[in-house]
C-alpha cells in the first residue's frame, strides 16, 4: 500500500494517539453514511454479528501501535503505565475507529468528559495499557459506535484477537528495517482474506508507528482504498526493538 496512529498519552498514546489521522475530515455521526464498498471477507467465524445500533459509519479501522516507537517519543516518556521499565509491549491497540468511506465521526457523546470505569479499563490493560488511552478512545471514537462502553471494548478485543501478528515483525527482538510494502505483505500473508488494499502503515519519521487494518462491522477484512493511499511509503521503515 498509520502513536499513545492512540497506541496512543497512552496516558498520553492518547495523547499522541489523538494526533494520529483518520481519513478525510471528521463528520458527525448523524450525517448520511456513504455507500459501503464491497468487502473482502475472511473465513467464516462464529464470533460476533453486526449490532443493529452500529449506525452512522461504514466500517472500522483497527489501529495497532508499535509500542517501542511510542515509548521512544516525547509523549511516551511520560507514560509509565505503557512505557515503564517493566513494560515490554510490542503491538498494542491504539483504538477501534468507526470510519466512513469519506471522513469519520468523532466525539459523538453528550458528555465530553465521560470516564471509563476501572472495572472495564483494567480488563483491557494487556492490549491497551493505559487508562488515559482507553478513556480518550472511548470519548473520541467509541462514543460514535452505537455500543455501550462494555460492548465497545469487547468488540475492540474481538477485533484484536482476529489479527495474527507476523512473528518476525512482532517479536521485537532486534532492530529491523523493512519497506512499508514488506510489512503490509507480512500481515497479508499471515491473515487469509486480508489484502494490501485493506491495510496501511503509519510512520513517524523513519520509524514504524502503527499498522491500521480495515474491518467490516462484523469484523471481516475489507478493502479501504482511501486509507491505503494515505499510508507510509517508506522503503526502509525502522522497527525498533522491545527494550
């Protein structure tokens, strides 16, 4: 064919996360959705069906942040939850973002300071290791999903668990330099049904920052050409190791 893309603070991934881009300009969730593109579906799964409340957007983007890159950033230095010396994260979830073919809804809740209870947030720490990140993702993106907090974070985990991380990239055992195309190809090879038109790489300077994967509302792989066009095109993206 893209960080506390928030990966993400995560206290502040959040909010580096807050600065990561979606496609186009934000739209209100009440605006008419554009026509959904034909999906490229993964093999049938018994897990999850479309929720009738999930309206006002066309699909999801699952953003996976490469935690070592975030922790090496200015924002990451202030996130002990994600980047402390005992925190050895590789890919973490920046967020599950409702997205339209053009633009995206954001901050759809009436309470812009709404908090996520610890009982929900702490259950996500293995894949979203910061309450700051979790709260920000709910307020900006989850509030536009039509789901309750519990349903939204359950769906986020479900989306993450459907992705097989390429071992040679996710191990983080040493510095690697791969082209953005090679990183995309590794994810496509590991995930039957995914195509290069349904994934985009985000870079922060020369470093791999995020991997963004497009999913239908039932969490099947689908193409998203607009996102693909905005992806990193680096010929030598650096994947810094887990420290």
